């Protein structure tokens, strides 16, 4: 199963974004999303930003992931 996590861009350094979710920061390549800006929500899969999503969709997805994590733990 492949899973892309919605994260918010907090910094951009050239082709690399620093994105954050729940206080965790990760670097993600922006090669597929050169128009992405600080503040945007992106879907991150294997260190690559693969799509942008609106803030509400990101929140809904994160809430579903949190519920699922609570159920399996």
C-alpha cells in the first residue's frame, strides 16, 4: 500500500520544501510542483511532493489518519 501524507510547507530552499505535520518536519522534493509556495499543503510520498491540496482536504485526511492510528494501536 502506498500512502501520501498531507503536510504544510514551512520553508522552501531551491527545489526542496521543508514541510510539517503535527510538529514533525520532513524535507520533500518539489520537482513535480515548482509552483508550490510556503503555506501550501502538499501530499508527500517517499520524499516527493506529488500534489497540492486545499487546507480543508488536508485537515480531513489527517483526521482520518489519526482515527485509524488510534484504532490500530
